[in-house]
């Protein structure tokens, strides 16, 4: 099948997806002349107790600061953000950057986390050595919380060298708390456990003080159950992946879909995505006009207000790319979720739900005969598209064991048949594969 490129470009340019995505791509950080002006950035308006840590954290925190610079982080701290999420895996340069940014601030007023990625081969001394490297690069005497990074199985929570290292570091005064981050299971490790099951085990374990989990208006049920149990056990909670329909994702999907289709035969699964978009184009017009959705801001704001509305969630982590993001997100601090927000999100979910592979879900992976780690691949694509962490996403993808989506070409689509949300999985994972490999060339 050949595509009429002119008509396809016209569709993508004029579609509701193009309208919704144009705003974020059109936004630019403040220029130097703008930053020299005494522009008053918004401030954090709400703080919440981070469980039994006894630390009051800003309702909006700083997620991976891979793309930010020292001045952006300093501006966040001045605006009242006091939670900084970090990991050596994000790059030692980032740890150095954080160290420079927090210098000059009262260290006791900032909650800094780090993470250790465990393969099962690390000794207690290995973990302590890595941790001390982080301390040195950040120029700080202690880290508030060390987390097991992206745990994929309940059994990993009992890794003794980690817990022995935590005890020693706490006794030395270099560490205060222990935590876990989780995106769910990986097929090549343990396809049977969900994020909920893994984190429930962590909660019952009793040794973990802070959790980092997936929660957004589309992926609700597991997150809410985890958050409620954390409240009962007085465990701190932080959120990631809070914007399932980010403007970067939608516009990148369009751009790359167009790129790979030019003068080429279109696979049926990609044609299905295009046809769904075209069908929904007309449906979106009255909605866009009613809520004046001339860019992605309304969906972004409603998405963040949704997670902020849950008081069991203590800090929502945002990857701030520049000063414009500070303006966009910190202005939402302390805001309440409205009926209008609900209407926007419900309609958005109806329109775009089939292009969002639910983070930490993994339902479809158990039926994949090739054992493709679908959810993990789509998470890496999210890093690339939504968070523009291109290099990091590509590195993770290249190291990913198991089958890649090139084995899906002749598959009848077992994953799509198993998906309870109707996600166009084959098309999305094909785009993810091409994107992560294409940009590695």
C-alpha cells in the first residue's frame, strides 16, 4: 500500500493531535534577555509530610535533572522545590550538577535521593563504594534516601548486600532512609508480578521508607491501591509518569510515523494507528473548540492537577527541561482538580487511550510467544519522547536482553488481543523500535 504523502501531511498538520501537540513544541525556554529581567517565577504553595521520614516535601518535586542546568535547579530551589530525585545511572555529570546547585542552600531543607541499580552481583562493599562516589560528586555529607532502582521482582527486595550497606551507611550518618522505585516486572525476569504486587511486598517488608511509583489519570487502579496502603503504613510516596499524553509523545509519533512511511509500503499495524487518528479527528473538533485546546497546556495542567488531588501522593516528580517548565508546572502547585479538568481528561482518554501503553502494566507480555519485553520498551520510548532523554533511552534499549520488536512483523498480534485497553501495541512498539535504533545510527 502506498501513501499519499501530501494528504497524510495535511492530516497530521490539521488533526487534533497536531493542535494539541503544537503548543509544547512551540514553547521555548526564556532567552538570556528574558532571564536577565527580574521575572518572578511561580512558587511552591503546598508541602506534604513524606510519610515517616518526618520531612515536608513540595507537592511538585524535581525528577531526573538530565537536561537541566545548574541555574534551572537553583531556580527550582529558590521557588520552593525541595525534593530532588537522582541516580548514578542518570549520569555522574548530573550528580555533579546537583551538588553545585544545592551549594549555598541550607542542606537540611532539601531532600535528595539516589538509586542503586542491582544486578545481583554487587557486594555490600560495592554498593557502599558507589554510594560514596555519589556523595563526593554531590559534595554532600549525606543522602536523604537511597532507593533500589527499578525493582522488577519481589525477591529482589530481599537482596542482603543492599540492606547491609544501608545499615552501615545509616550508622555512619551518611544515609537517612531506604526506598524502592518500580515500573513493574520485566518479561525476561519475572512476567508474573505487577507493580502493585512488587510494591505491596516492599510495604509489608517494613524496611523501605519511600516509594517511587507510576500513577496518572489513565493508569489509576494499581497506583491508588499502593498509595492507600502506604498511607496506612506511613510510607512516603513519590510519583512518576504522570502525563500519559504529553505533547512531545503525540507530535513525535506523528513526525516519525510520517518519516518511516514516505515512499514505503505501510504495515497493516501502522495503517491501523493512522486510521484511528483519522477517525477521531472529527470527533475531537467540538471538544477542542469548547475548551479552547489550541495547545497541550490544558491536558498537561489537568493531568498534574489530577495527581496532586490525591493527598496520599506526597510529591509529583517532573523532569524540568528549562525555565519554561518551571513556569508551566510550579504554577500548578496547590491547585485543585476541577470538573472541567475531569471532562478534559475523560475525553482525552477516549480519544488517545489506544496510543498509550500503560506503564507498569505488562498484561500482554505473558501471551507473547517471542517474549518481547513490551512494557519496558515502551517505557524507554517514553523517556525518549516525553522526557527527551534520548541518549539515556537508547543506551537502555541497546542493553535490553531478550527479543526486540523486529520479530513482531509477521505476528497476528497476540499482545493486542490480550490488551484490555485496546492499545495498538504492534504499531507503537514498531515505532519505538525504529526510533530507538534509528537515532542510534
